[in-house]
C-alpha cells in the first residue's frame, strides 16, 4: 500500500476479500439476503476460504487486525484499478488480472466505478480458458491494437515451460485475435515449476524469480 514504485491491479483474490468484508457487514446488520451467494449455496466467506482458493490464512490475519488497519486495507483496495492501459513507445499495453471488455472504457477502469457482474468477469474469466464459450471466439476484446498483459491461468497449463519444466512467460502476436502476454508462471502451484515472471515493457526483456531452488 505504501510503495510508490508499484501498483496493484485487482485480481480474483482481492475481490474475494472485498466480497467477504461486504458479506460480514451485511450479516452484522441482519440483512435477510446476503449478496454474492452462489448457486451451490456458498457465501463469499466460504468461497474465499475454500481450499481451492486458499484464502483462510489471509482472512484470519485480516480479522485479527485492529479495525482501523482492516478498514484502511479495504479502502485502499476499493480505490484500485481493474484495468490500466498505458503507452510505451509505439505500443499500447492493456494491463489486467485476467480479462477485459467487449466495449470501450477509455484509459482505465476502477473497481468503484464498475458494476459487480463486470468486476467478476474481469478477474475470473480468461481468454486462455478452453471451457469458456469465449475460447472459441475471435477478437473478444474491444481494443484491437492493444497488447494484453494478463495472468490468472498458469503458463504451465498452456504447455509453456522451459527446458527444466519451469513456467515460462507466454507471448503471442495472434492468440484468438489479439496480441497477448501471460506472465503467470505458476507461483500458486507451490512447486519446483513455480516462479515469478516479469516483463520489462520497454523492450520485452523477461526476468524470473524461482519459488524454490533447483
């Protein structure tokens, strides 16, 4: 929150946190219907702390904080961007956690100014997900000339690994109609294939930090 040389683009885990805080607040107010309950009957707290999402530790830390600090974190997240488009040289980069929109929105898209359905789509859907109908579509995003820098789907799932089996940044000039870079090299896999992937947008140079030593 206090680092001037870094900016957080909201992803699904931050949204699960915010949904859970809203759920707790509604429950305290005895509202009869809580927002965000899924078709399977899971509430936002159950979704975030589900083993598949791994939010239990973060949730316990958050609830153990002083209310003032917890509120500051929530306020910070609510003011973050979901999408940011930036110009570097002749290229325009589109930065988001995972997805985008089929309509124009300008240079940036903030959480506070975006409806809930659109928020969920941006942080959960993926152009790389073969189970989605969108996977068969071409040109699924509005800005045709942008280079879409995303994550969410491990590059290992795309078969994009180096000779040692470690996740490698995925780059394509024509993936389902768009130029795409996927930097998610599987840190959440918590394995020897996991590493942090970074791209320097000025020249495309790649940098990696392994999760575990070879």
